[in-house]
C-alpha cells in the first residue's frame, strides 16, 4: 500500500484496492513522499520476550561481578576511603616509629631507662664517644624490653602480644614500609623560630632560624630477619626554596630548606625482627646538639622526647633457583 500526497497541503489519498493506513505527518518524511506501512508496525511479542530474557541474564551477572550502590552519606562510609588499602610488596620492611614525650626532669625517661638497655654493643667505640660528646644516647632493646621501657610504652604483657599493648596520651607514632635502600625522615623536634648551637668542629655558636631537627634514616636489608639502619642527624633551617637535589638519574629542583648534615655523628645499627632502637638526649648535658633534637624548650615546661624504632615485620624471600 502506498500513500501519496494529495493536491492540498496536509491531505493524503490512498490508491484504490489498498489497505488504509494511519495518516503520517510530513515531518517524518523529509526525503521521500512515500513510506512503507510495514515500518510502522509495533514491536512484536517475540522481540519483547527476547529483550526481557537478555535483561534477566545481565542483571545477575552485574551483581556477581561486585557492582552495587554505595551510600556516600551513610555512617559506615563517612570519613573512610572507598578504595581498598594498598598491600606492601614482598621486599618491603615494616618499621614502627613511636615518640615518647615527658617532662625533661622525669627520671624514668632521662636516667632509669638507660640503666637497663644495651648502649655498649649498639655502635662502635669511636662513634659512641662522638655521640656522647654531642649529648646523644643510643640503646638497643631485645624482644622483651626492660620494665622501665615497658612503662614508657604502656606495655602490659609481652611486646609480641598486640592485644596487651596500649598507648598513653603522651605517645604518638606511625608505621612505614621501606625497601632496601629506601630512606625516610624521622622528625624529632618542632619548628623552632631560632636556635643557637655549636656545630662539630667549630668553636663559636651558630644561630639558625626556622630550624627543625631530623634523623635521616636509610634501610639496608642484610638477610631474612635482619636489617641495618644508617642514621644521619640533620638540621633543616631557613626559608623553603627551590634547591638542586640528586634524583634517580639527574639533579632535580625541589622546594626545601637549607640542610646541615652532621655526618660526623652518623651511626649504623643492626636489628633483628622484634628488636627496637631508642634514641634520645643525655639528661646531664642540657646545652648540646642533642638537646636541640629531643628537648622542647618552648613548652610551658621543658619536654624531653625519645624516639623508638622497631623492626616489626619483613617478608621471607625465597630464591627462584636453587643449586
């Protein structure tokens, strides 16, 4: 059946012998004056059933794939990331860094704890002598810490019992993962507007502004269960500007302060899994380099700080080939 346009605009006529069809507006026929009636038939019942079957198969597939709606305003998702936490690599080593801060005259932190830890076998004799002259104290603690350190850490049971540990309000800390050769900065002091100290090898005091003290720590993996930490005390001071820094393959410009690296006081310590390294200032020498690192004179009462570095976990690497 063909529909032809009549002589008057908007009117249409049907050829004799054909089946009448619905009147079609000219706006649907911009390219031709004729249209087949079969193109205007509605969707058949078979096609509707086919589409329903396809949708019924796609919906369970989406649900099995893990697709679901997330309510961003619910109490469970509020303040939490929707991304799953990243897992460390097999080569990563976990270090727990804890800061303990108490009054500078607290005998437990300034004297008693040092009577119960190993300060002799931590570093060699020459390095230990330089560190003591500058006021630094370094100690190595095994799997079972002494009672004084347990009190400072708030440990109720053995160190390996995580359910029996608690943190006091004067303790803060963080966990980091490093690979062999990786570095991290352990901040030991707040930004101080101005400090005056005598640097190693100098006789006159040096005045620094906007200074903060840092322990630059590099991790070296020795074997399964053993690492070595190489620590260099640094003082960052002055304004932050673009300065040349050694990158992976070339020099790079990075925003940072001026850095005084105290390489004369560099020391290295070997740790086994579960052992701890503690670093603080000598309580008998308040006017030395270490006091700038670990004693806060700007508080209402001077505060002494101790840094505890614990080798918490490291994966065991299995060789790909065996002889």
